[in-house]
């Protein structure tokens, strides 16, 4: 272990004290306590590596019986501290900063890369020091079966070079702050305070509830569109929610969960978890609460419905577009996302969603004057926070859109590992893998649908079409019908699978009725060639050709 100089020790102390004086650390005694412990350990120069047990007992006040094999509390809390440090130094410019390397507990002093003017320079690298520019798991060899061939890779290099030159010319203009001077701000997201049940006398019950709280905090923090706090915190912002836990008896075999709006004390969701199946039940609860269309998002949407103001309201409208694919809302959504980007250029989640919006806009020909491609926003988001599942998946999606399936799968699987409860990431990874003729994609879309009943209609449609291709025609029809009734607006993929499934069940009249609705909406007669109708809604020529063959077999007319 390197012995610190007196100057380095002084710098550690100065950075520690600067952090402790900040608003976010003042609101979180637990994070302040952990920061002090890690810095004091570093200053001690005792050479002993930190362990999860030491952090839990000495740093976080757990008793000597703490078991790191069954409780991830220290890892979760260090992860929270890592993110708080990243957010602080992204906002506060300084030459040096404190880091906690990923998968480590030791705190170190280094240069603050975020002090650079990100808004006036293109993104060059998003990978940790020492890694190559290839996707995770790549070796630099020619693309294998996941690749569309050397042509797509060469095109990718060309686009990257052109994109970098373009950004040099226009970045300073594109990221000019609004007149209110808030360009360095980040979007105000809803905050969640996870509270612990009180009144338990059993030591085992208290231990179980502490584990439950740690698990909930860790799982919720993986969702970039939320901010999660200790129960002793006092978060700022317009929307605050309390996730309360209680027990029916002591010792606790079953716990109750309630999501409460802090301002009105309205209970907007409640559920239960069996302690014998704690993680499975809690995962389900987290998805219902924190998903893109979960209880918090729906409660917020009731306040911002139809609101395209920059920031969080715009993001809510973008999520609604993604869910229902109402093409009438695409252009206003893209416009408000552009305004949001100019106002909040350093917001990781916004940059991630903007990358996806730009990619979709390009495929829908909604943005004929787009200057910055979606890929550049994805790279920017990943550089701002390489541990954000949303940012990493934005990079994956951009690779898929370039036809680089191998790189897309690598980044996509990394995104899933960062947040295995994000049904949108999991579902779209499966969709893109299936488009690349990678059969393992079906497991991802099926899992996404199983874990989240509110998943995007595109995911449900893909599962239905896969059932149809396997000959499970009745299940395909039932699934399509269920989601067509479940979500308002157009759901072309579901309509197509329903038509083909109905024809496969020899329900030709019902299939023709559904086809007439789809054809009329596209502006064609009911006996129009399937390709003409399908190309109005689907931009992938290969998929159109596959479906055209399916319609020929259905023999509707």
C-alpha cells in the first residue's frame, strides 16, 4: 500500500470536509458517517484492505454478528456513496476528487475528469482506464455470428468519425444554456424514502427487516428515474414518496409494504412479501413501484398529463409514447426532448432517453434536420455514468441500429446485469437479438413480459409472434387480444399477431375484420397488398418480408 504524503492527507481532508458541508450529505447522516470512516481508514496508513464486514461493523454500526454472506447492506451503501460522489463532482468543478473504484471499498484521490467542459467537446471514451474501446467481452477480432458483417463495422467507424467532427462544430451551439442559466442543473426526479418497521422485539425480525430495507434500497437505486434516500434524510424536490414496511406478527414471516405520497399521505400502492421468498416478492414489488410505467410514474403522470415542459414532464410523455406508440405524439415528444437536452445537458437519464428518442425519430423519419445522432447522446450518457443501466443500454441500442449485433448484445447484456429488474431494457434487448437472428432473445422478451405486466406493447407483440412461429396459435391470439384491450392507442405488432393467429385458427372472418381496421388506418383498401400496409408501420425491410410471407399463407383474400 502506498504511503500518503502529508500534502495528500491534507487534500483527502479538504475534499472530505467539502463533501460533508454539501446539501446532499447534510441530508444523509448514514452517507456522511460512511464517508468519514472510509477517509479515516485511508489516512490511517495501516495497510489492511477493507472488507464488507469491516465496513458494516466499523463503518455502518452493525453488530459483531453481521453476516456478509446473506446481507448485502455494506455493498449497497458503498454503491450509494459512489453515486453521490459522482453526482457531486459532476456539478462542483474542482481539480481533484474522491473516488470509490467499482467493486472496491477503498476511497482514493484522483483527478476530476468532470471538470472538463463536456458541453463543448465530443465524447471520446466511455470506458474505464485500461480497457479497450471494444464492447465488454470483445477481443478485437472480426465480427462473428452476432455481426452483420464488415460493412456494418466500417460504417460504424465512419459514423463515429463524422459524428465527432460534427460535434466539434455544433456542440457549443447545441448545448447553449437557456436564458435562465440552469444548463448545469439536473432533472428533478421523484424521491423515495425507504422506512423501517418499528416496534419489533425479536432480534431475528429486526435483522430480517434490516436486510429487507437494504435490498429495497439497492434495487430501487438501479432505476435512474428515481432518487432513493435513507429514512433519516430530508430530500428536496416536488414529489416525495415513502415506502413503508410493517409486520403482521413478531417474529415476522410476512411483511406489508405501502407506497405513500408524502404530501397527501395517500396510499397509492400496497403489497405483501413472504420472508421465505423475500427476494422474489421484493423484486415484484420494486418493478410495480419503480418501473417506467409503475405506480410512481403513473401517479406523476396524473400531475403532468399532456405537459411537454423540459425535464421530468417531457420524460413522462416520452415514456407514454414508448408504451403506446401513438405516432401523433412523436414529434412533440422529440421537440421537448431537444429542449430538455439544452437545459439539462449533464443529466444521465435524460441523455440516455434522448439517444433512444433520436434513434426512433430517425427510423420514423420524424427528424429530417437532426444534427446530432442518437449515438452521440448515448456515448455522452455513458461517459457521465458508466454504471447507469439506461446509459449502457442506450449505447447498445445505437449499436443495434447501426447493424452491429455483436456489440449491441455485449452492451445490452451489461445493461441487464446493471439492472435486472428493468423490463424495458430486458424486453428491447430480446427484440433486437431476435432481429439479429439470435434465438436467445426470446428468453429476454419472455422474462420482461413475465416480470412486468405494464411492459411496452412491442415486447408483448414480439412474444405473441414468437408463440405464433412455434405453432402455439391459440396462446398467440389470447396474448395479442389481452394487450390490445389493455393499452389504448395503436398497437400494430399486436394487431398483426392477432390477425395471423385468428387466420391460423380458421377464424377468417375475425381475421379479415381486424385486417380491415389496420388497412383503413394505413390509408389503403382492405384488399391491398400486405406489403403496402405493413411498410406504413414497420421500417425494417427484413421483418416486412417475413410478415408478407405469413400473410400470403394466411390467405385472407
